[in-house]
C-alpha cells in the first residue's frame, strides 16, 4: 500500500475513534426534575400573571419608600459585594476561553563563555532571541467543559446578585413598614397618655365632690404612668429601626424620611402565577440550578483527565555570535513537535477528582430541589398570613368600635356615680390594647405582601 494513503487512512480512523470517544465522554446537561404541582397550598386556579413580574416601583406606591429602595440598590454593600463576585466570574470565564489559544513566550538571552585552546574558532559571545509556543488540542472536550462551567459560575453569580437585590428590597420595605408601625404606636400611646391625664383631673374633681375615693385617684395616676413608661421604649425602637434602614441603604445612621402607615396603599392584585414560574422568577432557584450545571460540567472535565492530551509545541528564533548579524537568515532556527500524553498512574488523583465531582453534583441537585420546595412553602405562608391579617382587620374594627363606646359610657357612668374607676380602667386598657393590635394587624398585612412579593421572585426586575 502507498505510504501516503496509509497515513491518511490511519489518521481518518484515529479521528473517527477520537470523535466517537469524545462524544461518550462529554454529556449534555439536563435540568434536574422537580415537582411543582400543588407547590402553592390552597391555590386552586393560579393564573400565569404573577406579582413577580411587577417592578418594585409599581409594587410600592410610597414615594419615600421608593427613594429608600433606590438608594439601597445603588449603595448597599452586600449588593456591591455581589457585583464584585460577578467581575471575578467574568475574569474566570475569559481565562477559560483563553485556554483554547496557544501560550506564547519570548526569551532574549546572552551567553559569554570562555574558549579553551582546544576550542579555537568557537564564538565566545552568543546572542539569542527565541520564542516558544504551546497549544493543547481539546480532543476530549476538557477545555470546552471548563468554559461551560465558568459560564455557569458567571450566571450563578448574576443570579446571586439578583437574589441579594430582592432581599434588600424586601428588607428595606419591611423595616420601613415596621418603622411606620412604631410611629403609629407612639402616636396612639401619646394620645392615650394625654387622655389618662384628663382622667386624673376628673378623678381629683370627683374626689373633692365626694363621688370617688383616694384609691380611684391613685389608680388613675398609676394608669397614666403605665402608658407614659412605654414611650421611651417606643422611641428607642424607632431610633434603632431608623439606624437599621440607614445601614441597608448604605448610609450612616440618621433620620429616615417617611409617611404614615395609614397612607399606605394596598391595591395590587395578589396573583401568585404558576408554581413552575418560580424556576425562572426566583433568583435563588436560578442560582441553585446554575450550581448544578457547574458541577455537571466539572464531571465532564474530570472524565477528560482519564484520556491522553495532545500538545503541539514549537520553538524558533535567531542565534548569532554578534548582535549585528542576529537577524540574518543564516542565524534562524526552529522546530515543531507534537506530543500525546496518556495518564497511567497518577496516585489516584483522576479517580478522586471524578468521585468528588459526582458527589458535588448530587449534593447540588438535592439543594436545587430543596430550594424549590422551600420557595413553595414561603409563598404559601405569605399568602395565608395576608389572608389572616385581612380577616383580623375586619373583626378588629368592630372590636374597636365596641370598646370606644364602652370607654365613653363608663366615663359618663363614673361622673354620674353609677360606675367605679375600675370599670373605666378596664375599658380603657382594653381599648388601648385593641388599638395597638390593630396596628400590628395592618403591619402583618403589609409585611405579608412584601414576603409574598419576595417569595415569588419579585424585586430584581
């Protein structure tokens, strides 16, 4: 057989074997299966339209809250750290792409040697300018898989940044509503303390008219002080909440511009969307999926280490006894070589690398499935919390109306001598407790909306 055709035949067979083997080594990524049916409890007919697709500027109507969220997105340090992680991942991706290119190096060299009498005619000075290149051929897809892993890492970093943003938006909104609730509680307590002052004066006047005794006066004074003693704690809570919001928006602790809790609008339809939409809307779910993809590609990389690597190297340059004649054609030299390295014994490193990659992949598949399940729980909890608050607010308003009438009637009866101050005290304490509870009901409603919005994946768009 002609040697030329024999070489072509061998090369063709070798290329075919390499191609088929390479296809067996590299596997295509398939997203892990996860159950999303009935992920939302007691949501029978979900619509494809969901809150997660609404931007936070549409979700929160309060302009001052919007300004705080915008400041937080621009200045929050956790978000800046997340952006730095993206830059690191981008650099790693660029490096993985550069691995497909040959490595190049240039080496200027000067050698001065002593010539012995037996080496007459040899140059004593040698000038050399040489370069070398090395190029690894990606036969088994090791470099391609490493690049895909780096891309998955970049996408994971971006998903992490989005997850951090959704958390920041939710935290600022929740703390803002808590701050408004403390404001409302302080207003109610101040008004109640002022009302109790009037009770003290009323009881003193009734004692002078021999309508009540000194015990009633003392009890009314104690009731007033009991209300006033809670005021410093409320102001402390307000101050701490202002400081917490300041840190979230990346500024030094200070006062926070805000409106009233009574002015907050709740006109957004609480649509959950389909449970399967969590897979694309929730950044932490996407982050978990990209982690799975990253370790899947690491398995492909680990498999490739079991097969030989083909490296092409080349070297060339100029060498001369004088620098003036260095670049003459007679001084030029060069060579090129190809080497195939088959790992035989590597102290079990290749096997260990593959086992670790498979174990990590299995771990993150479970983490992904657990993240989806936890997301469904968060949606269900937030939705029921909102419904619970709505139900309580209706009954609470009726309770407040009844207790207000009770306070007014017992005060009139006290002045007429038909009731004791204990009766007034009981009705007043009940009324104050119901007022503070109504603030908590409203806060629960608002924070449940924030939790539902976040759990559906809203806040990063």
